[in-house]
C-alpha cells in the first residue's frame, strides 16, 4: 500500500508526463496484489506438507524395519525394497 501511495501521489509531482505512467503502474500493482498474496498465504501450508512428508518417510522406515525383523526366515531370499521416494 505504501508503494501505491508513492506511485499515485509522489511520482506525478516530478512532471506532467507521468500521469499516464501512474495510471498504468497503479493498475499493474493492483493486479499483482492477488497472486502475490496467494503465494504468501500458501507458505505455512507448504511447511506443514513438508513436515507431514517427513513423518510419512519416518513411518515407512519403521515399518520396513519391523517387516524385515519379522519376515526373516532361514533360507528365504532377501525382500525386494520398495521405497516411497521411488514411487513419487
């Protein structure tokens, strides 16, 4: 909003030829507010997604360990690893 005030009130004082530029800049700034605010508001959600994926990877590792411990039988071939990261 400070940028808008500078463009609308300060820039025209530098000359008469800036009035068209001020109108164009004002419209451009108004159109930029929406996408920029959407990106900024998504940042906390992206952090939550990263944390959740970390928890999922930890759970996968724990489950893989428990499966390996319980499924080992003498003479069985080794299990084929299937990582969640490879599937994504």
